[in-house]
């Protein structure tokens, strides 16, 4: 049995450090008393052992939420596909969350938001906006949240994601990457993707007011085929106007030239 610190993994979930990792926070604040302080216990089938867990929070601990775990580890040898014996560790973690008294700053931020459009040659057919961004816990308390993603076009159309996964509880400093597709977006020259995030704390926590977070990104969605058709039509109209003007001006010039010729003869 041993204690470890907790960190946020790549998918936003809690990840517990290896036994060999340095303990800097909760892992060093906790201790489990085992027989002869060996860190090991032996327990019979269907038996129960009660062990004391001690907590000592240092005076210089920063305010807010900190997390770690008490690990029960069972190590053994198993055969690999190559018939070799390898050391295999099974771990059961009991999560420990500690809130240190002080000024609480619950805050989520949306960073690195990008979007691009994929559509069809048909300018009257809708396409898909692919949006990516990162939700980062820039405060000092555990926070997750619900999110909603919508896309609004320059001419008033709108589309949204029917259902989005909630942001899991993130440790301070942790982040969660989001990738979503918004179908049914018309190529209206310019479209804006907006994400609305409503933070939520750990159930039972008493936090200051949790403010919604909003972020947007605008991208050009130009229907080039339609633009090309309009351009060809405009060029054709301009050519017709030029031809008509040339046809009406030409006789006047001929008449003037003729008058000049007759004047020379006189």
C-alpha cells in the first residue's frame, strides 16, 4: 500500500502517478500505517483489515483543491504472448481530494480554438464545420462543465451539435481537448462557431459564482462556384453594354468623317 499524487491525463480523466514517482502534494501529505511500516499487508480470503490513514497538510499549501490517492497494489508474474514472464501490477485507487482553506478562484478557459469547413461544389448544399479547442482549468478548484456548440451564418442560418459530451472534472492546471463536427452549415460567405461552456464543480462543493465561458471563431466559407457563375454573368452583361454603346457611337463618327470629307471637297 502506498500514496500518490493525481494529475490530469490526456483525456481529462484522473491519472495516478507510479509508485516510483516523486510525491509533491497529496501523495506526500498522506501516509498509511502498515505492519512494521513495511508498506505491505497480508490478508486472508474474505477477511478485512483496517489501517489508519494520516493526513498532514503543510502550512505553505496553496489554497484550493488538491488530489491524490491511496493505492492498494497486487504484483505478480504473468506470461506474455511470447511466453515470457513479466511483472504485472494491478492497482485499486481510492481517490482523495483535499481543499485547502483560502481564496477560491473557479475558472475555466477555452484556448486554441480553430475551425475549418468541408462542403460540396454545389453552392446551395450544406457542409460541415469541424471545430477543435481546449478547455483548461486556470483556477484553483476542481471544475467540469456542460457545453454547447453552434454555428451562425452571415445571412442568418444556424446549426448546432445535437449532443456534446460534458467536460470531465479537471484538476487545476488540467486540460481537456474537444473535437466536434457541426453538420448542416450553408456556405454563407462567413460563418461563426461559438461554444458556450457552463462550469460545474464537484457535487457537494461550495464554490463562488461559476461564470459561463464563451469563445468564438469566424471563418470564410466562400461558394466559389456561385462566385464564378456570378462573375461570368457580370462579364457577359458588361460585354453586351459595351457592344451596344459601340453600335450607337459608330454611325456618329462615320457621319462626322463624311462631313469633314465634304467640307474638304468644297
